[in-house]
């Protein structure tokens, strides 16, 4: 039910369906999970830091939510 996850031990899992996404979306998912190795929640700080490294984060999140389904 998720594109990816990161455990508290920093084990990252990416859903196999993500391999069918455009590269920019797959990169976005991977960067999201990598950020969770530093910040273990979805706080304002998490989104701010992710926004610093992912270009057009807001647009990518909207596109993923509206155009792609698991």
C-alpha cells in the first residue's frame, strides 16, 4: 500500500511497482526514504529538508497522488 518505507533501523524498502514510474518519480520516492534515515517522521522540518534536495517536490507529490495508483 506504500511506494516505499524506511524502518527505524534504516532498512529501506521500495515497492516493486515504483520501477514502472518515470525516473523523476522513482528518484523522489528514493530521496524521501533516504531522508527518513535522518528524520524519522513527516514533520515540517522533514518536508523542508526534503524540499531543499528535491526539485519541484510539491509538483511531484501532487502528480504521484493524482496520476499513479498502487
